[in-house]
């Protein structure tokens, strides 16, 4: 799990409240605002075949050499933003599909599908994040590093959702403020790669880029990007969010239930004892509230708000789910409530920044110790020229050693520029070590620093 510690910043003051981002899934649990959408343009929809299996797919057409890192060829730019204007910029981290016609057919089909989320939901999340930016709420973001097809199950979704709720209750009780719960779920498939290929025993194949693009098995068929996987990713995202909505509004998230869940992995430990003590105190507070008339039947005690987020990486897929909101005329990427720009795709003149600047979803920006303070200020200016609270969340992922040294310079630059952002600390993607068994893990002390 990933723990995140966001502080908030305004143009005149730096608020001291923290927000933790935990790698756990989330859904949006407030009643959705169903605003109609107008497709950007009507396309011919072609029939498609069944989605590829988790580790396979249909036999792909592959060149003799493995695909190189795909960089979309820029087209002439008119200077005005559109859902396709990102194609005029250099696009990194995109897969190279052997059959472009099949990819276009799949994208046309996804464009004809219903949106996964709605504009009103994204606007509501932006309002909640704005409260965190002003120090009046606590932003909790978490989920898996990347979702997979083979681990897709109701139990896994439930368990991650449950941990997020437990963390939310602890943070809300301890901080005495609202906790905004945003999950890396229902769309977090794609993985940025440091190299376009992977070599084992003298064999070189395309790098694994996530289940929505190719398979993890080290063979040519699995590693060849398959457009049909995008269909399966869409279906899994929609099904995941549907279940999360049910959990959030159907009574599963009732406050009394959350405090009674047991953390089996923390039993007979100092941390487990501390949690049980806190849960006991919460129970006492709930008992007082019930005696005062705020019973378990009250909606505020039975439901919770829950939103989804993922990295905006696969731009063709994101474009196919972008809609113009008929109530505002603004464009929203309806694949998730919140999207973020990763460390490897935040170039000021890049395709990903071009796409993100035109959509109205809340936007996250991942920053490491490599981020130049001036570049960060310029990036925020591009993404949020109106300095709207709640629009931008800066997610620091630089590890315990760099946090105290590098982060203050970034905060100072943003503060001097008068930019309003919400600060989040991701202590997972920066404190990674390899255990003796070979698995990646993180020292708990480094997470808490």
C-alpha cells in the first residue's frame, strides 16, 4: 500500500494539514450527477472480436524486430486545443501497435461506449480537493501500482475498498476533518517504462506496459501490443466502479461496520493494538452520536463518497472516452474522476500535458527529486492558468532521503508564484527496496518519515 502525506498551499499561506495517499482502490460514492454528454464527433462503429485473455490474445502480427518506444509523429498545430491537439506534440510512452487499422476500430468502438464517470462527479471531486487545498480537508489517495486482469475479483475490490475506509475513519477521527477518498482503481492499468524493451537470456522483447496493452509472460505473442485489451480494460473499469458504487452507497460503508472490521495482518502487534484502541474510541463517539439521535439509519452514517483516478498514459484511449459536457460546454475525460501526469510524461511541450490542459477533471502531477522548481511553476501555469483551487494536486514521490532536501524548494517556488495547489506525498514510489526473496517492498520507517 502507498501512504501519501499531502500538505496544502495557498498564495499567501502554507497550511500544515497532511494528507496520506494509500495504494488502495477507491470508487466514487456520492450520488452521481448524471449530466448528458455530446460526443466530440460521430464515427462509424465496427464490430469487434472478444477481448483478449489476461496472458494471451489472438495471434498478433509482429515485425521481425521488437517495436521501439512509440513516439507519435507530430502533426501541424493550429494552436487551439481540441481532443486531438495532443497529436501535434511529441508523445512518449505510447505502445507501437502492429495493426493500426485494428487499433482505430477498437478506439471507435470505445468512443461509442457510455462514459465510465460523469462530468458532475468530477466537478464535485474538484470542489472537495479545493477544500483540502485550503486546509479544511484531508486527501487520501491509494490503490494498486497497476491493476491486472487475472486479479480482477469482487473480493479483491472489496478488500482494498475496506482498507481505504478504515484509513479514512482513522484519519477523520484523528484530524477532526473530512477525508476525501480517491482510489487508484477502475482504470489504473498502464505502466510507464524506463526502456521500451526487456532482455532475458539473450532474447529481447517489448517491455510489459500493463494488461491493457500487452501480457506479462515473456514471449512474443504476449508482449506484442493488442488493441483488444483496451476493450477488456474498459469493461473491467466499468464493472469495478459499479461494485465500488454499490459498496459506498449500499450500507457496506456504514460507519459502525468500518470500526468493527478486524485487521488480521496487524493482530498481536504494536500497530494492531494502537488501531484497536483508536477503533474503541471511535465506537464510543458513535455511541454518543446515536444517543443524540444520529443513528445508523441516517444517510450520512451509511454512505461515503469515493472517487477513482489513474495515470493519463494511453492517450488514444483517454481521447476515446473524452466527452463534451452539455451543461457546461467543457470537456471531461470520462475514464476517471481524476487523472495524473507521470514523471516520464510531464514535458512542458509534450503530448500528455497538451491533452491534460484541455480537460476539466482534477489533475495530479507526479514530481520527483529531479523536478526543477521553475519547471514545476511553468507546468502548473499551463495546466491551471486561472489558478482554480482543486484543479491541481502535486504528488511528491522522491523518497525519505530526498523529501526534506528537495521538497521545500518546490513548495517555496509554488508559494512565491501564488499558485494554489494541494500537496500529496507518495512514500511508496520512492522508498522501494528489494527484499532477500527478490520482491519489492518499502521500509515502514521510511514511509512514516
